[in-house]
């Protein structure tokens, strides 16, 4: 992979037909340097556990939300004793 550092300081990708063995000097008139990229590094993230206090707070919040949802849902279940009598 090749990049061009232009005379104004910007860095641009090399044009598709660029050949380092036979460069076209007419096209390289505004190029100050040809940069060769041998390795591309990508940013990586590191996953770490949250502190115990924060985990406990999240668990408690989830528990409260679950209870609130259950409280708003209608309960149309028939008790087990009544189901047995109907059979």
C-alpha cells in the first residue's frame, strides 16, 4: 500500500496505476514523499468487568424493572385446584 505526502502536507492514497518500479514523474509533480505502508494497526478495545458495586446496582435495577413489568401484566391463570375440579 502506498500513500503520497503532497507538497502542502496532506496525505492521500496513491493512484491506482502507481508502480514503484516505473513511477510516472509527471503525475508525481505535486508529491513530496511516497510512503510505503507495511503494517496497518487497528485500535482494539479491552473488555473488563465492572466493579462489584456497579454490578450489584445493575442487578438490583434489573430486578426492580422485572417486578414492575410483572405487576402490570394481568394474571388470568386459574389456580391448580380449580383446574382439577373442572376435569
